[in-house]
C-alpha cells in the first residue's frame, strides 16, 4: 500500500514494480503488464514467475510479428529502460496505456509517443470489431 500512497502524493497514476529480490528487473506496472519497444524495434515484455499472465499481452505478442516486430519475452533490467523508445501498460480494458515517462528518485526517463504500439492497438481493435480477418482464432462470435 505504501507505494500507492507515494504515487498518489506525487501525482503518478501508476507504479512500475521491480523484482523484490534484487530490485533490478522490471516486473509489471501496478495496474497491468509492462511492454516496450527497444532500440531494435522489438516488442519486449518481462518474463518472471511473479507476473500475472495477461491474455491481452499474449494477443499482442502473437500480432507483433505481423507488424515486423520480433517478440522478446525475457528478464528486462531497469537500466535497459533508457534504450526503449516506446513504453505502455497493457491490460484487458484499455489494451494499451501509453507511458510518457518513468521517474525513479531524481531521474526521469522520457519516451516518444507510441507509433509501433499504436499500430498494434489498432490491429487488436480491428480484430475485436471484425474489420480485419482473425487469422489466429483469437475472437469468438457470441450470439
């Protein structure tokens, strides 16, 4: 609860959690999964046993190669964050929430507006409303 109070007092909408053991690796945001686009243009998301699995993140990982992105699901060191051009929180209701910056102590890391992640968002939305063929069987018609 403490971190939520700190975030609220500093007007940060969400927190970025690091691993509890070393405080070195990115785990997830307080509201959802972490995803980013690195300097190679790859879709990167942390892999850890302590992260709740996300159906939305799995869908995005499946669609990313269709847009020319390699998927890297692996431990992501906090120090690597500076090399990301785009960062977003990934969750069911909103699919993607762009992250403009991450602040830790006196250091703030800023990110560009999402373009690759926006293209992924638009692809998911097109699948959800039937504007694009679902080649992966990700959607179901409910009558």
